[in-house]
């Protein structure tokens, strides 16, 4: 059967690390779109952080954000995400009690934790990570020293940052302080992500495929990390790039060249074009 929907992770999958979309990947994605394939961006980034990439791709398709918490109906407008707009097709926010549990656990382990309000990054302590993160992604931010005392509704995800060298050890320590059914997924080195139960890329992709009228068997997903794992396993054909997390590779039906070798373009050129 022909491929009708292709879901793509951004960082370390479609994007060449911090260097953006390569000319070959860009040309391949646009060619697949011209053939009528739904190209769906599925990212851990929020709408504003992904906006420049969505504008460059110019696909006019829905997109998945915050690791599956939000599904948006169309490309982001210049003002970023308006929580009151009708762009949001599906939202799954982290329960407030879980948000505060994660923040307390991160404090206990002396790890940085931040939440998101729309596109704004909110944290209780400033540090080098918050400075670099918000600067690189051009995101607004707000310091709230008494963050745990505030009402924390409509939070799409909590991001805990660990030194990448100690990522797995800190992930295990964090997991020990949280309920057993809470998943802690990774998206980039040192990034430990906690969303609402069931608010995953795979769940969002399944919902969106049904919304678009595309059978599961005609979907493909390409990713690189554990945040992409259930998207890869749900898709009719699940793929990962060669630079993927070693824990993800056994889950994939197909392992592509790395992102630096235009693995996404390689797949599109061979299997779609």
C-alpha cells in the first residue's frame, strides 16, 4: 500500500543537530508533500520553538508538540501559540498533582526542572541551562521562585535537565520518587521529559491518523529517542535514524542513515519518490 502519512521527529532526526533542515531533507520533504503525503511534524518542542522549522517546511499540515500533549491544526502564526485559539485540535495536560510531584522530586535531587505555560518557560531557579535553552529556541521565560505554591494548570510537560553523563542514573532516581506508572522519556542528551499519562507521540499520531482518515498500515514514523518510541512502534512502518538511542533501535522496522547523512531524505527518496 502507498504511504499516506509520514510523521517526523525534529531534533537529531530531521534536523542536523543545531544546524536546521538540510537542503536535501527539505527538498525530499517538499517533494513527498507534493505527492499528497501528509507530512506531520511530531516534536517535543512547543509551538513557538518549532515555528521557524514549520515555516521553512511550509507544509500546511497539523503538527504534534510537547511530545504528544498538543495537536495543532495548522502552522503557527507569527505570535506563537494563543491558548484561546482554535488551532488546538487535541490537548492532554499534566495533572497538577503530578507537576508538583515532579518539581519536588527534582528539587530533592538538585536537578533543574521547568514547566511550560503556552510558549513561556517557567522555572524556580535561573541557571546556565535556562539561559542557553531559552536563547537557542528564542522562547520567553519567567522566574517564579515560589513555583510550587502557584496553581499549575494546563502544563503540557515538565522538563528535568540532568548532566548527560549522569542521565540514566538521574532518570532512575527520579523514577523512584514518582508513581510507578509515570514515564520519563528522553528527547536530547540530558533532557528527561514527563507528560500526562497517555500523552505520547504515538497516541497523538494514532488520533491524528484517524482524524485525517489514514489507516495505520499506511503510516510511517521516523525518530531517534525514547520520546519517539511508541510512535515508531505504532506506525505501520517504524523507522529510526542511525544516530538513534540504542534503546530505540530494536523497536524499529528499519534503521536509516543518521541525521547528518540525511536519513529522512534517504527514506523518502527510496520509499515515496
